[in-house]
C-alpha cells in the first residue's frame, strides 16, 4: 500500500485544489491531506478566510481524499513522522525544496519521495488570491453602481 501525503492551506476551495488532489491520489492507494493551521497559513501565505476546522472538513469531504488532518504549528515534520507517507506531493506553487524535504525526512528515519506536480487547469478561478481579487473587484463595481443610482 502506497500512502501519499499532500499539504496546503485550502482556503476557499477551488478547481485547482481539486485537480491537485486528484493527481496526488493517482500516485498511490491512500491520500492523506495535511491542512495548514490558521497561524501557519497567516505566517507563510495569507490569513485564511475559512477557519482551519472548516477547511479540514471540506478537504476531507472531497472524493480523492481518504483522510485530512490539521498540521502542527511548531514542527512541520512532526505530522510527517506520524503519517509516515511513502510520497509527499507538492503543488506547483508551494515554496519548498524537494531535496530539502527528502533530506530532513531521511534524518528522521523516513524514506520519503517528494514529487512536485505541475499546474492543472488555467481558468481564472484556480487560485485563492485570484478569487479574492475578483470578489473585491466586483464588489467595488457594485458599490460604484449603487452610488450612481
């Protein structure tokens, strides 16, 4: 049995997330997804709109996902030690080095292969920040229209 681990914030779920997880699942028999804590997401990307508990619930509800867990705030490798994946999958936009992750896992006695997936899809709603920008843009348009009325 090959266990695959994927990680991410997964704030405002969009097609890019689903495509990423679908491709990750193809690499093994079981897909475990680690959802970033609110504090970790705020430190590394942006303050999430959706609470960590709800993001974990939504990710676990997706068809390709066998299990979703929250990560740890202090040591990102602690959850890797618990899950013991055979493969860790990175998204195209995740700022981690495949070789550094493999080296750290090896130091901890874990034989893990790290694979970076390509970007899937090119639609205009394949990124959380793009979605937020569109919402702001459209709300500004509505606000301007209301002021003219």
